[in-house]
């Protein structure tokens, strides 16, 4: 009989349970140790052998039998030290930990390489969507220079609901929390941290240069108003939280997460609720879009198990397994600060209903070399004339200056929103 | 210096030229021999060394230096014999030949396996979209049981243009031929052969059982009328040529290519012009959609080069390279004939404008246990009352009998169209 490959799991929550169940289908794989937070917790997993469960995760990474460790607990500590210990002990790693990779990816991948071990992490970015392995293997002949992605299901759910129901952010958030789509403290999702972790690592492997998480610009969805949703719709757009990464001709990277007006003719505009999607542009391939479930027990398990199977298929056959899947990058990407970028903008302004206001807006833009694509004044409500502006591409710096100017104008009551527009 | 991997190309047309150009970016790869049909043809390829060009493709497959042969000529012969000869001579194969794989895949993959060589073919199905490698590797933990795909750019271009312009099939075909999107003899595309070749191989690897091309039901787009496009649109659908494969609970396969009404909330409804897309449903992953350019010099080169790089990364490191990418299937799939399937249908009927006609249609359907989802009679033109029926799911056999009954009714002038509807 073929000798079974021995797996250790750290974490038996939603993802861990899914991985446990799916691995039962593979005769050549055996889970020999599982670390949990609370051994006494009742688990509804058929056939689970309680004797392999420990509440000391170091028993997994120190177990001499274990060949592959799947880290499925998330967060930076103790995951960081557990993975390093496992590597030191000669184990290959599969992880779904986006935060850890974003913050300590460089150190981890270098340490793995020094020890001739691999760290695979398909599940960490876009859940069940095949993304990391395709980028590292079948797309390896490409220079990828642009990524636009919806990488956070919670915020996409909230934005979709706001769009469909015409409801406010706070109403929909409460509903999403009730349904378990948003956490009690939603900051990690709604302020864009989760998407920023993911785009940090995705841009690093796509561009072949290390992106530092602290250099990724980040802006959440908490200020999006139902009025913005409605105005965007009327002008042919949907508002989405977009994780974006671009590499310019000089090799400088512009990586960010913020809401965007996405034209309805783009695939990303039609990615709704908790679905994720990634549009990659590369040479020679052109533009491809990969979409599917970005989270959940089974989609995430699909990716974790896929990574495990890739390692299993190579173990014992060669000393240097999966060379294309390694993620060492000696070069740190030079970054472009958001203030130096050029964008197209949507601005929503509330003004006194007086003659000359539209003219003032046009003049302020013109003085900063900003051309307008459209300017629409709608009905007056509560003494506020609702003015919507879409600019052509202009400098972020200039746009911010115009907004400052407008805010100081006596007839402009408020600049409600400034949202960038995908071109 | 690292020793270069030696490549032989068969074919230097659109795809071959793209592959040649992209491979120039890789220092560890050298093209040492290229077979062309006509040596005298003027080629616009920078730096091309004429001395490595031959018009005898056997010089490529018999060249002892060559380690990987990329077959990029298409068609069954001489490609079939060339690939077998190359394998016999110890070479790994990369091919973009969908027809050859659909018709002779079983023999080729078995022959390669017997000789411990791999045949990779990412470019053969859906051009630049990462599809085969993801299905074989990162999705390997899944049981895929459903595929819905747009795999032919020419027909998708024609259908999109018919939809946008309200034009007839023949008008748009002529325009597509002028633009080079359709061939002078368009049969291979418009009658669904091309898509059928592709779904044959894709379903084989997704289901893990060999599908025989001759068992794939096939119906083209030549009978689609602008009126069908308009009616579909009004009811919330787009008409697309869908390559479909499903595996039922008993393991029987239903594989086919025919036009379908696709609901507008599905991603495939928004895949326009020459873009391709594949929606896969599997357990545990759920539903994922991969979309992008299905053909063209550079997208196709992306996939061919990706395959070459995968082989290169493993050569010399292990005797048994890329175990997950091998495509041997001992089992032939049991197939479900189209006549035994159940579907939802769109029917367009032209009838005399007499009372009782709608009743007769309803009765004929009822007698065959077919429930109607909707029935709409529109304005009378040229003495024809235009009646559009959408059924619930029913047996194909029953639907065909109803149509026979209706055709024999004195007040029914014609059944213009029967198109299946995606559910």
C-alpha cells in the first residue's frame, strides 16, 4: 500500500472543518494532528477522532510525523511563530492567513526558501477562486501590470444591498451583522483592511516585486450614501470597493483599496453580494476575469485542499518541489503615493440654489486644469441643490485643492462625496 | 551558465508567431527548429533566424536536441503522427489543437503516459483563459459536475452583433467575414464543431471520464433570428451558443453545444463579442467563472508559453514530471442522449389570428405534461400572430412531440424556433 502523507491542521473553525471533511475523500492523505482553541467545544464533524485533537498548536508543528501543516487560524500571532517553527521542523505550509502574509510575507517566504520548503496560500486571497496558482504557473509568461478586484465579500454584500434596496450603509450593515455576513466589529472589512491585506500579496506576486502593506492606500465604504448609489446608477455605474494595483512603465507600483464607480459594461460591475472577482491585465494575455465565492467553509477548503494536493503530488519525487510556486522577491517595489496619482472623480455637492454656483464649480475646476465630463443639477430639497460632477482624468492633488476651494465658498453647503471613477 | 531548454515549433502562423515572440523574453529557453508550410513566405518577425526554419515538420520531431515540441498547426493530420513521433523520440508536447485532442485524445494521452511524457494543451480550450491547469491542479480536490461555457469567439461575436444591431445572421456573418472574425467557410464555428471539440476535452478532464466527441450533441447558430434575440431580451435573457456538460448523480454525462437563452443575471449573459467564458460548478468550490480572450496571437501564446514554462520548471529535477497534469482516463463516460434530457424551452410560433389558437397550444403542452412559464401573443404582422412560449422544465421527447402536433395544426403556420433556456 502507498504510504500516506501526514497532515497537521491548526484550527478547526469554519475553514478547518471544511478542509477536514474534504480531505476524507483522499485515501493517500491522513490528518494525524489537529490543534483547536477549545478542546471541549462540541463539533459536528462525522468520524472525527478526538484523540488527535490538541489545544497546544505546537504539538502539531513539532510532531515529527507531520509533513504538511495547514494553518487556518488567522491573525499574526501565534500563527507567525507556529509557521516558522513548522518550517524549521521540515514541514511544508498551507495557509489561509492573508493578514500574516501581508505583514510578514517577506520574512516567511525567505525563511521557507532557506529551508527548501514551500508556503502555499491560494485560500488567503479570493477564497475558492483559482488565482494564485494560475498567476504563478500558467500565466507565468506574462508581465501583469494591472489588477482590479473585488476581494471582500462583506463590503460587496453591503454595497449590493444598498444599491438594490436604496438603503443606508448603517441599515444594511445591521442586517448583514444579523445574517452573519458582517462581524460585530466590522472595521476589518468595512474600512478596507481585509481587501488591503489581499491586494498586498496579490500585487507582490503579480508584479514580482514586494509591496509593503503600510504603503497601500486604504479607504472604506462607511461614507457611501444611498444618494451616491442612485446617482452612479443613473450615469451608468455601480459603486464597488475596488482593490487596485497598477505598475507603470517605470516599474512604480500604485496599490490601493477604495470605493470606485465601475462602468456597467465592466464585468466587475455585475459581481454582486458576497461574490469576489479579479480582473488581471497582462502582456501577452490581455484582460482576464476570475470570479467566484470569496469565502465560506467549502470554497475556502477547495483552495486549501488544492494546495495540499499540489505538495502531495511532488513529495518524495524531487528535492526541490513546486519551483514555480515559490514567492521570494528580492526587490521592494517603488510606490506611487495616492497624492501623486491621476484619477477620474465623481463629486456630489450640496449648494444654495443660487445662480452662478455651477459656474463657480466649473471655474474652480478649470483653474486647476480639471476638465469636466458631466455636471448635473437635480431638484432642490431642504434648501440644497444637489449637484453631481464627473471629471475627466486629473491629478488627485488638484482635485483635493478644488474641493477645499468649494468648501470655503459661501454658497456651497457641503461636498458630500468624492469617489474615484474607473476608466 | 544554465543550460538552455531546447524547443521545436511546428507552425509559425498567428499562434506560432506569438509564441516565438513571447519566448524571446526567457533566457533559459531556446527555439532551435521551426517547421513552416511555406518557407518562402515573408514573415514580419524581428530577429528570426532563417537557418532554423524547415518545411519538413519531421525535422522538428526527429531533432535529437529538441526537448519540447509545440504543435501549433491544428487539424488531425499530420499533427497526430507528428506528435506521436515526437513522443516516441522522447519529447514533451505542448499543443493548441482542440480537434486532435477531441478526436484522438485517448490514444495520444495513453501513448504519452506509456512513454512517460506529458501533453499540455491550455491554449486548445478558451485561448488565454487559465482553465486546464487550474482544473487539474488547484481545483483537484473538487468533483466538478457542471460546466456552462462560451467557447467560440466567432459565434459569440455574431450573436452579440445580432443583438446590438437587430441584424440578421447572414448580414452579421458577412460583416464578420470582412473583419476576419469568421472564415470564408464558417461551418466549423457556426455549426458548433469548434465549441464541441473544446467541451469534449474540457468535460473529460473535469469529470475524470473520457467523453467521446461523436456522442456530443451539436447544434449551431444559423437558425437564430433577430426576432428571437428581441423576444429573449424582452423576457430577461440573452441568446448565446453554450457548450454545456453535466454529470448526473449516477455518473452519466450530458454534453452538448447549442444556442441557449441565458438569464441576464448570469455572468455568461454579459460575455460579449469574441470573449470566452467558462462557468464551473463543483463540490466543494461552488460556482466559479473564468473569462477572457478565447483566441488571438498573444492570448493563445500566453497559454502555450505557460505550458512550456511548467515543463521547463520540472525538467531534469524529477523523472516523473507534472503528475497532476496528466490526462489518462481508463473509463469512458456513460452518455445521456439529448432525446432523454429535460430542459426548459423557448418556442416561437406563427399562427393565424384566430380565437382558440393559444388554447390549442396550451392543450397540446398539457397533454404532454408540459407546464408553461409564459405565453405571449404579440401584434399581428403579415397575417401572422407571433406567439412566444416559455415552458417549465420538461422532457425533450415531449417537447418535440408537441412541436410535431403544432406543425400539423391548420391554424399554426410555422414553428419558427425552439431554443433551450438555461435555468
